[in-house]
C-alpha cells in the first residue's frame, strides 16, 4: 500500500503543475477532471501524513509503557494508546479508500429510499432507526439532506422514507448502501424476550440534471387526492397529495407530506426523474449494478447485504466479510470506516476483473 500511496503523491505534484499552467482553463472538461483529482490526492496526502504521525505516536507510547512502573502513569498511557490505535485504524481505512481514483459521479446528489420489508411493524421501526443513522452520518460527513416523502407506520417508524442527500463524495460513499438490510433484535412488543428477524430495503438513485433526462408533459398523468397520515397528522380538507405516472415506463410516484399541492408535485417530479433516469441508464448500459431490482431485492430476510444483530452489538457486512462489535456506534451514524472498506473492496474487485 505504501508504494501505491507514494506513487500517487508524486502524481499530486504533477497535477498541481498542470493546474498552474495558463492553458489549463482552456479545456473545461479536462480542468474539471484535474481539479477533482487534485482534491482527491490532497486529501490522501493529509490522511497519509496523519496516519504516519499516529503510527509514530503509538510507537513512542509503547516505548514509554515498557519503561514505566507507576500504575497511574501506566493507566494514562494505556488510555492514550487505545485512542491512538482507534485513530490509526480509522486513518488507515480512509487512506485505503482515497487510493481509489475519483469517479465523475462521486459528488453527485442522490435520492435515498428506505422501505420496510419482511417483519411488519418491527421492520417499519427499523426504517426509522436507519433514517436517523443516515442523517447522523450526513452530519458527520458535512452533507446536506432534505426530506422528500414518507409513509408513517401506525406504531412509529416508517413504511417508506425518501430523502435527498448532497455534498462532497456523497455517491462515492453511499452507493454501496443499496440492498437488503437484515435486523435481529427483541421487538418492543415481544413479551417473552425472543429475538425476531426483520428486513428493510435501501436503494440509492443518482439525481439527474435537466440535460440527462427529459420528461415531456404529454407523457405524464398527474392525479391529486386528499392526503392521509398516521395519527391524524394531515387534515383531509384539500386535495393536496399528488400521484404522478410516467406513462411510457409506467413509473409511479406519490407525495403527500406538504400541505401545498404545488410543493408535493415538485417533489414527486424530482423523484420521478431520478427513477426514469435510472431506467434509461439500465437499458443503455445493461449494468446489473444499476438495476434497482438488484439493489433492493425483494425485502426477504434471506437476501441481505448486511445484518444488524442488536443482542450481540454486532454488524456484519456479508459482501466483504466485515464484522464489527460496535453496532451501537454505527446506529449513531458511525459508518465511515465501513464505507471506506466497501469503496476499497469494490475497487480492487473491479481491477481484478479488468486484468
């Protein structure tokens, strides 16, 4: 890995020189590519330097520990070592991710869809937990998120939740969240303490710009109806809810969360464009990885990319055989190390497939 990092840091120097040339701005496409690469390599340099500093600090503390006899000082050094080793692990994960070359789609805005699958009310509650987890992750990564639509369940949580996310490297980190997420825990309604297994599905849709997808008014069927929600959240006095159907693809989206019919229509059209764009890309490229059906599966417990086992405080990502015993922290949004591992894994897999 070190050899690869040093090669890339040499590339950083040449990229900086290219950006400094007067003719760099004449080719906007090339300039954008160089800027993206420079940003990526600068982040790699910073993380690599911090990783080396942390490694050296660990060695120094280990040496101090070997020569220390005072119990109080030993306790202080051991605590410092534990923090440094945790930091080293995070920085290493970040470096491994940053070795992966930038993709033009890395900073693209996404639409995140989470749906309850097998498990009924318990699955809906877990959707609510994951909405909170992803929002906390967004805060940690300094991303912006906005609510698009949701359908609440009767006892809390959501049958479906849709939100938009924007920021640096959003798609890079979030693309591998697509799939079936299985949860094992004792439901709040379980009186005998038995562990139940439920599942939810997650889909990541790239949000297209106006040049990428064109939807004509004649291809749309727009219907309005009275909104309804759990717990009487909406007052059913006006037809504010909107259902939009894209007739050529039979894609249907609904939005009822805003009291304004116009706002509901705007959000529904935004979601519709993302779905239609994905379908167009699927037909053009026939890439299985972009198939929404392959992303989210059927929501059955047996299909899963990740398992959240609450009694054992364990998260397992089955695609890369990664297991961590810090589920409590993951559910608070501590997803960066897992995301970095996934980015690195799929890059190595892509390299091996192309050789």
